[in-house]
C-alpha cells in the first residue's frame, strides 16, 4: 500500500505538470487529447500481455520490471525539461513507453492484492487501496504546485521517477503465497482469447466491461480537459489546474471511505447505479460552474461519483471472474477503459478547440444521461446481472 501511494503521488505530480506545460505552451486542447491517446493506447498491447504474464510469472517481479522502465521514461522526461529540450511531441513519445509498462503491470497489482491478505480482510484492503490512490490525487497536485514555484516541470518529473524507484525497492521485500508453476508453454494469443471467451460468457464480467467503455468515451475525458477548463475557460492558470485536480481527489477519497459502508447497508448495485447517475449530474454542474470555487465544488461531487462508478464496475469483474482467469479478465476490463478513454479524450479535445470545453463537457453529460434512461427502458436487467458473484472472496468495492 505504501509503495502504491508513493507511486500515485508521483504520477499525479507528473500528470498535472505535463498538462500545465502542454496547455501553456500550445494553448491547444488537442495536445491534451494526444497525450492521453499516447499514454493509454499502448494498453491495447500491454494489458493483454500483462494479464497472461501475471497469471504465470511472479507478480512482484513483473511489477518491479515495469517500474524500472517507467523510472527511465520519467527520468528522460525530466532531463528533456531541465535542459529545455522538451517538446509536446517528445512528451507524447515518452508517454507511449510509460503507458505500455503501466498497463502491463496493472493486472498484477490488482491480482496481487488478493494474494497478500486473508479472505476476511480483502474488503478493507481494497477500500484502503482505493483511498490511498485517490489521496495521491490530492497530495500530488499540491506538491506539483510547490515544485512548479520552486523550480520547473522537470522537478515534478524527477519526483515521479524517484517514486518508481521506491516501488522497485519496496517490492524486493514483498512475499506472497507460492502458486503452482504452469506446466504448459506460453501462448499469449490463445490464453488471452480463452480469458475473453470466459469473460463474455459471464454477464457479471461482460456487462461492466461494456459499461466502462461507455463511461470512458463519454465521461472520462473531463480528466484530460482539466487544464483547458482551468487555464482557458476559468482563466485561473496553474493554480486553478492543481486545485481542480485536488478537488477531484478529495471527492474520490470521501467516496472510497463511505461507499463501502453504504453498499453494505443497501446494495452494491444500487450504489453503482447511483454513482453513474450522479456522474451525469455533476458533469452538468461542472460544465456550468461560473467560477473556480463553484467548479471545485462540482469537481468534488464529480470525483466521488466517478470513483464510485469505476469502483462498482471493477468490483463486479472481480466478483465474477474465476480464479484461474482472474488476471486476464481484469486486463480485458483495463483494455476496454484504455481503448475508449483516449478515443473520447481526443474527440472531446478536438471539439473543445472549436466549441469550447464547457459546451463539450455539458453535451457529454447529456449523452450519458440519455444512455442511462435508454438502459432503464430497454435493458432493465443489465445492472441486476452484475449482482452477487461466484468467486471465492466477496468484494464490495474496488478501484
């Protein structure tokens, strides 16, 4: 948990600094979309490979290897910035390498969590994992603003590189229960296809994979467009960007600490549906907010509802995925998010250049609301099919 938290802080420092750099130097939201595409599209390759490797090889060693490569890419970004050779094109190229490794190691992170704690402690561990990730979303932007005042964006990139090295060192001491060694030879395509067939045959896995694609292409791009909203629409500059990202983190942490309790007392599916509905409503408020203060309030609501939506969908996959295919099916969930988030981000960033970030965000909220109404009318059983799972360990929320 400690290593994940440190890595999260470093990641958000770099993300905020890079978004500010691209927005201030280009004044073109399209570069924010291109950066998202560069960082997330490699998951089309990295996520399936990572799922197969995580089901076969030491998850700790796989995480270490990928963090070493990400430390190298963050260091290269820092050197380029500190020597005044950083360009938007170079930032996107380096984002490809970091995105590939990040997506390849994600399934190992998720699967390893359930290997490190007892069955009756999984819910607490998952909720803590979600809280610490989003706490990094709060602390990272604050530290980024300090680093930007004291130095430059390069300092933020150096801190991110150091966070990856920290993860590499900590995982040298991580021990999990041994798993039976695979006796068959590696067949990436065949094993990924087998995991996809299993996921598609289980509606508890298939439905959230479809749902996360819809949320990713319609709602998730608000994250990419935060610097454009702060700098271009709200005229609040670097500080506005960091405050909006921090506000999102505050909402997400509050949701991570409270939604498991609400889900336990009511229904996990009720919380999931409520979160997605609130996501559409808070997007409307965020798009219409007249000032930075009102935008921050809307962003707190937006961060909490977004976390609840992704957590609920992720949990359904974890609850229904059989143990033998767990990492591969989780990697397919990541693949769905990784395909449609950058696509939506690029489309909305391009539209924002012509119509403005406020109008684009408002329309995306309406599209999401219409989709929810259509789902209620034409596919009312969709949410119910993501109910009680069949795997060994019960989970309520995961991130």
